[in-house]
C-alpha cells in the first residue's frame, strides 16, 4: 500500500499458500488499480523483464489512498464515549 500511496509502479509476487497475500492483497490493490501481480514459479527472466519495461511505460493512475483513517477512528470512538 505504501507504493500505491506514493503512486509508484510495482510488481508483486504473493507467497504461495498465503491466504492474505493471495486473496485480500490482490483484491485491495485491484480496487486502487495498483501493482502487477506475478507468480514466482511461473515467471522466467524474460517475462519479468517485459513486465518491468511495460510497467515503466504506463502512466500511474492509481486511486488516491485515504489518509484520514486515524481521524475517522477517533470520531467513531468519540461517539461511543
């Protein structure tokens, strides 16, 4: 998410059999239009080189990452008090 917030192009390789990295992370990144997912055991050097080159050519159009989470949490907690 840091790379998404900073609007940096990136490639990511989720750990195999890691539920969060294979379900939640790709879902969240897709909502922001961020990152290119690749599979470690299915990526050869040529495919990686092409993915890097393609990523550097594309404009970064990620949605803005919300930065007011602490404020929103404080408002919700204050309502309970």
